[in-house]
C-alpha cells in the first residue's frame, strides 16, 4: 500500500482529509498489485459520480445549450484522456501501487490506469464524506485543468487530447500530412494522414486542413484508447 506520507500529500492536493484512510489506500491500488483489495469497485462508483457532477455543472454553465451538445461536452470532460490529465494534476501516478511488470510497462503514465485511479479516488471520497466534498474537490480540479470550459470542448479538442496521450505513452507528438486535396477552390476537400513514430495511424477528411486534422486526431484517439482498454 502507499505509505502515510504519500497519502497525506495526495490529500493536500485534493483538498480533502479522509476519515477512513484505507479507502484512499484502496483507491491508489491497481488490480495488477494482486492484493486482497484493488480500486476496480471504487472506480465503478467514481465513474458514475463524476458523470453526475460534470453533467450538473454543464447544465448550470450552459443554460441555453441543447441536450446533444451537453452530452458531447460531458463525454469530452470525462473521457480517459481528460481524466488522466486531472490525475496528473494531483500526481496520483507517483503513489500508485502497481505490479513489477506494470511498473516496467510505464504503468504510472498510462492514461487508462491514471483515469481509473482518478475515478476510484472520487468513489472513495464519496464513501468517506458524501456527495458535497466529492463535488467540491472534483469541480476545483476540473476548472483548474480546463479553464475556461468553452464551446470548443463541445466540438472535441481531439488534437490536444491526442498530443497529451502520445506524449505520455510514446514520448512523441503526432505528425499530420496532406495526402489529397480535391474539388474547386470554394468547395475544397482535404485528406490528412496522421502518423505516430513514422507509422500511419488514421486519416481524416474535411473542408479545411484543420478540419481534416481534427477528424484524423479523433479517429486516432478512439483507436488508441480502445487499444489501451484491451491491454
């Protein structure tokens, strides 16, 4: 289990002091550690909790926003890459209890492991203190990591999320290359190929290079996150 000093530091970053410290210890224990308890059940609880907290916040922030756009924005803010970003802010990766093999596989920087641990921590806060402190802590971190929350996120800032993902996992950033441009000047269509470490990962099409890049980044992010889930 993580030591007491590490847990105290994490509580300061969260802005919440646990009454039952064993809940936080479990939240910081990955299933690979093969102990009696791990964070999978807390992750399940935290996932539903963060969905609720973020949904309510967006409902308040965007009073004129239709349901479809709210759904897109919530999906962006509770996606694996966004949760991993918030997990990095509180530096949860530093204290995770992992197996030796997961350590060798850079488990402390994997977006899937970080995002799951972040959800588990909020499941633990909820069980320890209820909805109010969980909401207060979550919204504080959300607004620090995503400031401001704008309509751009509704469209999905896939390029930024993909860059964060590839930097964490591969130590590099994506490269975009125009592979096709066709149609008249007023109705131009571009095709972009996206490469990671020299290998083509996805393609995207759009009425501008930026739009095509966004589509390519979206496709690559979905493929990579699915690959992470399957590992």
